[in-house]
């Protein structure tokens, strides 16, 4: 875990919104962005009895996000992703320079 900060939360809290859990289970969501570190690479997240491994963890600013990144999150466009985030966090301003931690994950194949 070279140069990674301490976790601010646990892997169990990485994806908790029911719609997002369903997107992960359907293969439509392969990443989630958080203000802090919730999981390190190789950690396992269990959703509805299915295991997903955290593949990558890196920082990204909101302004760097593209429609491709929004698709990782399970949205069609960046605007759709932004609207969803602001609806979940009504008082949060959208600041393009704000950095978030990107957790990319994939299903564990046994």
C-alpha cells in the first residue's frame, strides 16, 4: 500500500445505495468515487453474496471526469452522474478541482 493514506471507512460501506448495488450486480457499475479511502487494492467487497475485488485505487479531480468515467459509475453521461451526486448531497457544491478517491472493482471469478 505504498503512499496510500489510512482508510477513512471500511470496504463494507463502499457501495451501499440499493440502486448502485444493483448496478454493480448487473455489471453496469465498475467504480465508485469517495471523499476518502474505503478499500485498498485486492480487498474484497461482498454484495448480495457475490464477491468483487478492488482492482485499483487512485485520486482524481471531479473536473478530470469524462463520460467514460461516468459510465464506470453506471451513468450514461457526466451530467447524469453529477446530478445524481448533487441530489444525494444537496449541500455539496460541485467543485471541479476537488479530489476524490476512485475505487475500481471487478467480479471475483471462482
